[in-house]
C-alpha cells in the first residue's frame, strides 16, 4: 500500500560552511551593500539581540551554536527517512531563476531527470566547508523519472498546468537551495543514495530581483507567483497523486521561514520577522492548517518577509490531504543569519503525543 511521509527542513546554504561564514549576508552588506542605507553598516544602529549575536567575532560563535542546533534537527529528519525507507523523495525548493535564467519563469516545475552531476560543497565560490570536503568533489544525484512523470500526468489530470524538464539547464545541476537540502538530508554519511524528484518553486514572480538587501519593486502587470491558496491546493493534489501510486514517497519542503531580504528594498529589514514566524509556527505545530490555505495575501507576505513560506504551505496542503499530523517540530529564530529555521516531521493521523518544541 502506498505511503507518504511529510518533512520540512532548513535550506540555509551557509550551514555547510565554517561558522565564521554564517553571517555572510550581513558581512556582505557592511562591505558592499546598504548603499542607500549607510547607517545600517554600523552595528550600534542594530537591535540589541542582533548586536549580541554579532559580538566581537562577526557572529562566528553564534554561527557555531546555530549550526549545532540545526545539525541535531537534520539527524532527526534523517532518522525519520531511514525508518520510512522511501522509494524516492519529492523535494520542493525555492529557486530564483538560477536554472532558467531569462529563458523561462515558471511558477513551479518538476525536474524529471535521470540524474544530475553536482558540486555540493562549493557554496557561492566559498571553498571552506564544514566537512573539509574537496569543494570540487562531484556527486551524482539520482532522479526518479517514472515518479516525476507520474506527478506531471497527475497534475495535468487534476487541472494544473505543470512545466517539466528532462535535463537540467543549471550549471551546477540543481539550484543552490536544492543542493543545500540534499546535504542536510544526509548530513553524516553524505552518500546521497535516495533518488530525488526536485520541484522548483519561484515564490516571488512579478519579475522581481532579489539581493542581500531585499527585492526590487513589484511590477504587478507581470505574471505572479502561486498564491497561498494555490500552493495549498497544489500540495493536496500532489498527495492525491501519490496516494494512487505504487511507491512510498517522502515529500520534503525545503525552506527557511521569513527572511531578512524577502521584502522590498525600501524596507530596512535587518533580520527575519521572528514575531510573525512565531505566530505561524504555533499554528504549524498544532496542525491548524485551515489557517494556511487561504488567508494570506501578497501584502502580508511582503510585510513579514514570508514569501518563501509558499513551500511549507505546499507541504501543509499535502499533509492535510492525507490526514497526517505534526509529530515533531522545531523553531530556531535568528537575528543574524537571514532566515528563521523550522524542521518538522509529520506522523500518522492519530492524535499521539507530539515532540513539539
């Protein structure tokens, strides 16, 4: 009988670098950014908790602590995967145009590759990874074309209009958040044996461009991203499709929650919106997903820098469809490392005691 496991996991790329690079976004803005906001270059103008994390070492000690917390979560996620033994993983991840560049700008697309060759330990040109792996090491990430094409056909039959690709146009095989998530799912062994069907999601649309400081102005005359309602219904459709398949499938939502740089450039957001994420996390850990399927607006996502939460919304829809409940969830807010982290595991639909922190 087919089964579906639901997981979410942090995709923050600097987690696999040395701790001193965890605050690279802020370091880059101090050195080269905030051109129209020079006062932000001075830590004395930051909130107290952000200054405390920055300390005298530019966040290196805080980065090490944050990494240790996340690594513990990655091991819990991996244990759930090992117990479940999926035939393949369907990974929903955020992509900002790395793969298609100006060639295409789909809301989402299914990658039906047989396999891709990737360099998992070379992060934005940085060669000092936490594992001391050769940054030029190449790994083969297996795909699962039958499972991907089954998803595409199923989405078509349910009234969706998915784009799919048979070969990658990405110079490193997959987008950087997909690469990060692949490592996070196999942190200790780094063997990457389980096939992955990557599903790239563009949470921004409107042809917006993002850098460390935020996003350019909306052009709402251009095609939009998925709405929260559409993302939730997409997740429900994905679950229906795999419920009617012969495979055991793990659905993984790879995302940070609110980001410091997911609002317009005119906003002076230095850190994620911890308070807004905490409200949403309480809904998440208590399975109140009726509040996730239709009551978010683009303006609210902008206000709270929560655009990339379209990806956990997809997982929420899928788990609602199969009746699964959160059995473990961890919320790690940050003042310095660009995005808040939530890692979670969905169990059965039985109301069992949950390990929610």
